[in-house]
C-alpha cells in the first residue's frame, strides 16, 4: 500500500489539466453519472463509491448514482462497463480483484489494459481474517490445527479478490492446510454468513469488518499488512508468523476505453482534490483506508504492477476460477 506521505506527491500536477483539454469536456456532464460498483453493499468498493459519489456530485453539479452489480468476483460489473458507451456517464468502481481475475480465469470477460482506462487508484487497505464467535479459535495456529481435524470454509467477496488470494496463499502455500473457499457477491454477505455460522471464517478487506469486530460479532484473527493497524492494535499480522507476508485491497475508478481524454483528466483531478479534503481523509482513516491517488500515468503504472504481482501469486497457489 502506498503511504499517505508518498501517495499525495504529484497531485498538484495531476490536478492542473491543460486548458484545451478542459474546453473539450465543457459539455460534460449534462446528466447524472453512474458509478457501477463491482460488489454488494458493505464492502470496500461500496464504501469508497458512496464517499466519492457525494464529493463528485458536489464538484460536477450533477447527481452521481451508485449501482451495485456484484457477481463473479467483480467480473459481472467489469464486463458491463467495458461494453458501456465511453462518454463518461458509466464508470466502474472496483477493487484489486480487477487485476487478479484476468490471471485467474480465461473467462474474466475483459482486458484491464485494452478495455479500460485507469482513472484513479483512490485508496487501499489491509485484508482481515475473521472467525465466527462460536468457533473455538483465537489465533491462526488454532485455525491451522482445527483445519487438520475438521472441515472448515472461508468466505470472501468473490473469487479473484485479494482477500481470496491472500487467504489461499496463507492456507495452501504457507500453512499447508485445506480450507474450502466459499465465494459471495461481496464482503457484506460473506460476513453475514460468518455471523450466522453458515461458514467458519471470512477473509475480507478490513473496512467491511471494523464495526462488526468492535461489536464482537466476529473475531479478528490477523491482518495482512506488514505492520499492525492503528484501528486494531491488538490484532496480529500474518507477517508475525510468516515474515514478508503482505497483501492489500485497493479501490479504483475505471472508465471504458476510448472515453474522451479530457473527461478522464477531469475525473482524475476531481478525485485527487477530494483526497486533499481533511474531512474526506478522516472518513478514509476511520473506515480503515489510506489514500493513494496521483496522476493518470501513476494510476496506470500501479495497475500494471498489480497485474504482474497477482499473475505470480495465482501461478504459485494454483488457484483457478475455470
């Protein structure tokens, strides 16, 4: 995850789009803008989408509508937006699953680099492994021991999400235990299943579980960041047991390929400006996110590096959605 100190470097340049580009987008927007969220309500993409919708609506003077379209680990929404008219009125809000799915499945249905333009990688957060309160475990070691004698399953927001990949890597490659994956349409439904004892564990982006952990509705076991997080200082990192282990979930905004450059530049600029607002930063921090942001080039390069990273993880774990 990019730290706040580095993430906001260069935003001034990103915000200063050429006057010629701005004039080309003078007629945009003339109607509501739709943010298609690739997962169900309650997860990281949904949380960020609703925060951004409010800020973006204030800036562009048009309604910004959030539409949740979960399914296939984010693929359903990605495919729909890839086919949408590239006019700046239909945009995709998704997570790092966007960079995972093409390696995970030949049927992902989209090419991140050919079918989309990366507008902004907005924020990132660690993943969190939680257990049902009724499960007799308090640590990862407890989970590993139990898994050798009992059938366990873990829920995620869907196949191809980074919580899915991080858990598969932990269980299969490092702990050498078989815990079955149970994909849901979002982190919210996965956590509901854990609270209802339908599944024993869940691996989700941290913001989706913060309130439930504080209410003792799920038991936190470990975070996937390199260091412990300030909002849950008593929760150990996976890295404390497996040095070097580090996975994060990011949330980004994407537009269909061939969306006019001036519109893409303005969207990038507006999102970067939102990251400067103290109230918005406080909302991110409270939800467990750290800002990323930056120029269009920086966002594009970030995505490319993630595609390479997760292609390697998918190959090593042998996980496939086909």
